C-alpha cells in the first residue's frame, strides 16, 4: 500500500485489500452518541489514511467489498507530527507485558527506532517482534503520527553501542541528575537512550557503556521501574 498511495493523484480511485482495515472502519471505530451495533463509517464518509511514509492521505470511502474497501483520494499532506529529533530507544529486555507497554507509549510519544538490548541482567533473551510491530502500528494510528517506528531484533549491548553513530545517553539511578543538562540535550538531532533492566545496569554493562563514551545520567532520586524510565526519558526529548 505504501507505493500505491504514494503514486496516486487527487481524484484517483484505489482499492485496499485489507479485511482487517474494513472491519475497523465498519465495526471497531466508535464515536460519541453511537448506539451499539451502529456502523462506524459508511459509504461516502471521509477518513485519513497513512502508510508509514510520513504523509496523510485524506480519502473518501466509495464502498465496502468482501475482501477490502474502495476509496477515492481527496488530498495528500505531509504529516506534521513527526519529531524533529531522531530518538533511538535502547531498552534492555524486560518482561513481555512491560516491554509491550514501552513500545506502545514511546511510539505515541514519537520514538523513531526501538533496539531491544540483551544486557547482563536481562530477564529473557527473545521477543515476539510480530506482535511488537502490530502494537507500534496501532499506536502510530492512534496518536496520528505519519510513520511507524522500526523495531530491531534483540542485540547484545556491546553490538548496540558499536553500531550506533550518535549521542549515547545512559540512564542509571546512581548517576548525576539530567536536570542540569536537559537544555543541552534538547538541541540534539539524534540520540540513543539506554534504559537498563529491572535490576539496573551491572558493573560490566556500565564499563561497556563508558568505553563507548556514553554520558551517564539519572532521572532523579525516585527509583523508577524500567518501563516508566523509558517513557519519562523519551518524554524529555519529544514533548
């Protein structure tokens, strides 16, 4: 769909063969005052589509078919909700539900790329990337951002720092507070945020990060859960 929408001109008709999208439009989306069983979108109504390219495609529903939906393109505009700073979130792998929460909320905030990291205290070594990508897609749609963040396969901490060519910012409870440095960090164009597991970074992890010339800071005196720290740290750069 990415290529097809990008090639269309205003007034062109197109068909999206996506039963899931059709079901969302007809049955899932709800508006205030709607009665149970009432169809959400009907023929002739206008919706805003996006395909992860950074553009919004305002389109009118022509009709629903068994295996998809017919539309006509009304307008194409660049999405203005994409953050100017490219935030990469390097989250040490934590429990499944908590990691999914990180992906959902940090996608809504505007994180561009997620890098699951295997550190010495990681609770598990693998993730369901298909489910995480689905969560990221739905969170992108819900928040109105014109792109879906990329989620990489889990990688060892040593490889993560070696392969990233931007500012490395590591959050650790025992480090100095970020408050005094926050304005300086706001001017960055690209940043890699590293968040440890529930038990925090090990001494071995910190040595790897220091060797990579990462700046190590904290979010204050409160002891935050890993998923909370990811959301708070991302907020510093994206809100």
